[in-house]
C-alpha cells in the first residue's frame, strides 16, 4: 500500500517501445492503461522468488495507486491539501483521501484482553541457555580446513566426555573465539542473538556436552550447555500496548481492503485477475 502511493503510473505512450510501437498493455483501470513497461519499472520494488509473483505484486500496487488517484480526482481533493516534505500533490491528495475514508479504530481493553486469552502461547519470555563453546575456525570455502576442524572437534569431544574438566584448558589453548579468555563462556543466550545456523542447533541441545560438533559459517564448535531456562508467561499489562498496535493495524488493513473493493466497483479493473492467476500457476498456461 505504501509502495503504491509513491510510484508513478506512466502514460501508455511513455517508456520503452516494442518494435517501434508502445509497450504492450493488458492491465486497465477504467480507461487508463498500465503498460508492461510500467509494471516492469515497478517490479524492482517487489522482489519475489518468481518473476510472475513480482509482476503480480507490481501490478496490484499500480492498480491501487490508480484507483486512489482517480478517487482523489473525482472528489476534487488535490486542491484541498498541501504536500508534506517531498510529497507530490498527487501523494498529498491520496494521503488526505485515506485520512478521511479509513478511520483509525483504537481497540478496547476488552478487545486486547480477549486476544491475549486466546493467544497466550504467543506471549512468553524467550527461552534462554547458558552456553560455553570452543570454536575451531575454518572458512566456508575451505573444504579441507573444515574437514580438519570437524575431525579435531570430534576428537576433542571424545576427550571431554572422559574428562569434562579439560574444557577451560582446551578453550584457552585451542579456541579461535575471543571467549577463550573466559574459558569459552558465552553467557546466557536467547534465540536470535547468534548466527542463525548456530542458534537453531544450540537451542535444540539438552543440558551437557553436545555429542557432536555444531557447524556454523565460522567453522565447528564444541558446545556445552550448562543450563536451560524456559520462557515464562508474560503478564497482560506488559503486552497490552503490543496487542493494541497489532489489532489496530489488522482493523485498518481490513477496512482498507474493503475500501479498495468499493473503488474497484466504481472504476472497472481489467487484466489484474489474469496476471494474478498466472502468478499462482507459477507462469504456466494450464
């Protein structure tokens, strides 16, 4: 939505030509054509795994913007508002239109409490673990180095299983992490505080020395989890503001979608459904 209000729909005669003629067009809002050149320019703002999905997102954004532009024009709002900052007159008109038509609805305390009761599992403090490690570093593109690091880590784990007291000595002498000066101590970790691949593995480990090396982009880690604390439920008062913001956004998005549907009834949109169907089919024709 925000993207749509900041892009410009070019006239069909503007932009690249195909064999000396205008860029092809299959998308219309009323009698306004949105060409493939327009969509191609917009696609850079809608990255997706497949080009068909990017094209569909770009087409939707341009259709939304044109619907709002037409409604601003129909109501004569452009002359009623001054731009803020770098806003164009058109953008200022759209902002005024949305301020008038989409009413912000603040959820009540009862709304927030009901959502809290229905989604208690979402409102917990993060799990955390107290971790020590020994890093045997090896660049990601050094296959021989990584094989050696893994082999050394496995040998170290075998020794530590027999004599856990050696961990601090191994960390000081062998680790390639600055934590070696602290006997490998990383302290209390919460999900998201380390590199993702290390994070995913560590928070699946039980308390004690990991029986296998943990791989990361940095190399292989000998890991010992000393303690695990599960997250605890958060009190309603501590999350009420977060719930209120979420519910307010949900209501606003629903009202905006409903409003856009009314505009589509007022200003006929042609071609968008076909573009979206192509994206859903992955570019296939069947």
